[in-house]
């Protein structure tokens, strides 16, 4: 198992970490989540049936681990809001300028793309990251998301249209 795990780690660590990092936009949290992913991989590798590729299986675990983290954060935010009885939406607490640290060194156009990615729904964001940042196929993306190929294509199409509109609006505002 040790050599198998090392092979998986060497082949996919950078891609998995980058996927989680772009989802959570926090290096420390991404590091914690990637550790959780590897713990789950170690515990469940014996039950891996080979119905999908190892890469798809790993990304699926990473996606579920990240989604669990989002749900936990949401519950914690809701408890805090309820405790202080705020009349604000959860989105009022999010800083829209938060970008992954890697993005800070990119040019303005790329920064704008990553910023606008946050304006997409979570599903659209995940599809864009998996398809265009991680360069996964539609089939691999469907397997990871647990969606049909048709749903991935539709979500991808809507995400691209939304991103195009957002980027065009931003470009017009800059003038």
C-alpha cells in the first residue's frame, strides 16, 4: 500500500491541492483538506473497485471533502449569525476580493477571471475548475461530480455564458 499511496501522491498531489485551493481560496485550509483527503484515501483504498480511474476517484474524494468543509463553515456562520441575531445575509460577510494567493501574481485580466468565477454558482465554479484549470474531460468531470454528461455540458455552457457576460460588463466598466 505504501508504494501505491506514494504513486498516487506523486501523480496527483499538485492537481488535487490546486483544485481544493481554488475552491477554498485559503492555503492553510487547503492543506488541512488535502490531509483529510489522503486519510480517506488510505482508509478506503482497499474498497476502490476500479469503476473509474484513480484520478477521478481521488478528485471525487477531494470534492466531497471540500463540500463537507463548506457545509461545516456554513453551519458555523449560521450559528454565529443566529447568536448575534444579525439581520444580514451570509454573503454580506464574504470579502469578494479574496483570491487565491497564486492569483495575486497574475495579470489584471486573469485576476478578473478568478474574481468573476466567484460570481458563478458552486456547481458552475467546480465545472470550470475541473474542465479548464484541471483539464479534465467531460466524462471525468461527470464522474467526479456524480452528474450526467448532459448536466456537465449544460452547466459548463451556462458557466461560460455567465463568465463572458461578467467579464464583458467588467471590461465596459473599466472604460
